[in-house]
C-alpha cells in the first residue's frame, strides 16, 4: 500500500540524516561560518581557503538532504490530497 511505502521512505530518510550525521555537520558549518566573519580571516589565505572548502563540502551533504526531505514532504502532501480526492493517482 502507498501509505506503507511512504512510512518506509520516511524511515529511510531519517536514517540517512543519522548516517551522514547532519546535525553535527550543521553545527560545524555554523561554527566555521562564524570564523569567516573574523577580521583576520584572510591573514592566512591557505587556511582561509581550506576552511571555505570544508564548509562547501559539508553543505554539499546538508543541501542534498534538504532537497530529498523537501521532495519527500511534497510527496506526503500530494498523497494526502490524493486521499481527499484532490489529486489524481497520476499526479501522485
């Protein structure tokens, strides 16, 4: 049944968040971005570039997860519409 599939997808999505340790990555991104605002940030260009690369790499994972979660949330809403006969099976 579609409802069971959606529940299974939610569990998988939540598991991915844990596997990729997204909460930790988000915390690290915030801390690293704060460092980029310090007045002496560019005094050591190599270190500054390394920090910016680190932020970019972490954001790759967090942004991908956010896109997957957004798509899943859209699916849930569309499924609810389908149950209320406000969306067709084809749309779902």
